[in-house]
């Protein structure tokens, strides 16, 4: 059964600055500035959105993350990460699934969180017989 908390949205508006760590469930939209770590329960379906002009100075640990602002710190997205065209991340990015739009910048490592099988070895990506064509201009 889905939690009703996932329907709740918290907004940190422009001209607002928060100092300290944030812990949340549901949705968090940052238009202002946060100086501290941003965390959501990993078992939740929490979503963080940092809009153009928004900024986080600290580590992010949220299942679903959409960045179109500035992050100074490591990002850990346990499910899905979207880096929009004005995203600027100064830190390492850990993700399970990533979407990155032209113009997004990451000054750090991109680290895939590959699921481990029971032997502790990384699980191989399934092979497809379909032909893939990559055009180079």
C-alpha cells in the first residue's frame, strides 16, 4: 500500500536559505539554498527537485532526484537521477538509473550502483540480439 506522505510537497522558496540537515518523505522542491545534507528514507518513494537557481551545499541521499540547479557535494540516487540542462554538480554522482541532458555538468565521478548477485559479483547487464547503431558526426 502506497504511503499518503508521498503526495505531500515541501517547498524551499527562492530568497530562502536553510542551514542544517534535512530529512523528509514525499516531495521536496528547492528553489532557494540549503547548506546541509538532504536525506530521505531509502524505503520511501521520496523525490527531490532542485530547480534552476536552487542550490544544495551538502550530500544528497534520495531515491529520486531531479537537478536543474547547483549541488556542491556527492549525490546518491538509489533509484533514478535526472540531470537537466542547467544542472551543475560538484561531487561524485552515484545512481541506479540516470538521465543526463545536453548542457548538464558533473565535476566528479559517475558511479553506477550495479546490483550484486548472491556471490557478491556484479550482475551482468542482459544481452540483447537487437543491433544498435550509433551515428558519429
